[in-house]
C-alpha cells in the first residue's frame, strides 16, 4: 500500500501562501520565496542513505532557500544548511526530493535510479556495476542481463557474479544470467 513520489528541483512550484512547493507537506521540503522572515529553521543531521549508494552523486541546488518543513525527514545530502536530497514518509508512501538533476552525470543518473527504488519502497539491491557510467538491466523471463556503457569512454567495470567487463563507448552487451 502507499505510493512513491519523486520531486526534482522545484516540483509543484507556485508561490502561494507561506511557501513555494504546493506539495511541501508530502516532500517535507520547501523553498523560501525570499519575502518571509524565518524565525526558526529546522536543523538536521545527514543520514547514511541508500540513495547515495553505488556511485550516486548528490546534486548541487539551483537557487537558494531550501528548508525542511517538518520533522521525520531523512536528509541524505545538503549544501550548507540547505537539504538537497531527502526522503520523507507520507501516509503509507514515500517521497524523495532531489534539489537538481544533471542527466549528463553518471552519478546523478545512478541517484535517480536509487530514488525510484526508495520511492517504490524497495531496497536498493539491483545488480549494479561498480562504475556508474555502466547501466545494468535484468530480464528474468529470458535469463538475460543487458550491460550498457552509457558514456563516450571505454570502461572497465566489475559486476557482482559476472566479474570484470571491458566495454567500448556506447557498447551494449547481452549476457546469460
């Protein structure tokens, strides 16, 4: 039961009332529009989150003024006192907030893949290469694993149970599971 939600950069952003993100109650994060005097800012400690596992990289925020709106929000990464990667429970679901996302960054693509798993309520246990430039997909029905080098560089990557693989730029290789 429950669902998952991933908010990136300024999700549902409309300056209305006291905040900017209209789903700030769900995300546990909001952006100060700059015209309010905040007398109390929630403090936080960084958590050891699965979101940043396996070569995932935290994004730098675009803009300023990010803050937590409630207790119980896990902060996986921050830029100064601004939370940039968070996980918040809401009802029976999970919301993940990423302050920014650079699709050209292999580490941030890995962050998004991890965010999908966390928002879905699943452990981040998918087969992964040690290099975030290498994408791995499992097709159980055909007992096949697809391994793709998503970069423009030759890559040597290690995959659990498969060992070392040398992949040319953009190469896709299908392997038996």
